[in-house]
């Protein structure tokens, strides 16, 4: 598990590439001044984006499997990940931030749709 990265994952890099290509710039990466250190942050617009891997954060659409070996450990680990994600999103909402959670599978299906969603949110 030590080789699993928390920053600059493939889905995150893909999204950043498309944001840059569409002229959406001016974001910060893994900004430590707000709860949860979101993957992409538009500080002036108060928009925080989390790019979640389906396996680690338990995507509700994909319903990923749990490893059979040491399943008790994995169930606890996944439960803590999901709880932490929810708490950080709620903390950001309480601070007046708009929070977007983007799933790895969503990026694989239609990156353009995600970029449009972000663009729309930034215009509000």
C-alpha cells in the first residue's frame, strides 16, 4: 500500500489536463489551508474539488469489491475513508465552500461533461 499515491493520481492528472486545455486555470493543488486538502481548489471562487478513486473511496455507482484476504481490515479502512470524506465535505460547506466530488469512473466516461460542470460552477 505504500506505493499508492495520494497526490497527482492518474484521474487527477487527467482532469487537470482537460481543465488546462479548456482554459480553466488559476487553481491551487492540495491547498493545506482548508479542511481535507482538496485535489484542486479555486480559492477566489471558494470551490473545492476532490478527485476520488472508485476503489479507495467506495464509489456508489461502481460498487467495487472488497479484498477477500483480511476483509475485516479492509471494511474498517474503507468505512473510515468514506466517513472522513463526508466530514471534510461538510466542514468545507460550513465554511462557505462549494464542494465537488468527482469519481474516477465519471472521468473515464465523459471528461468533457465534468469540465463543463466545473466551468458552470465557477461562473455562479
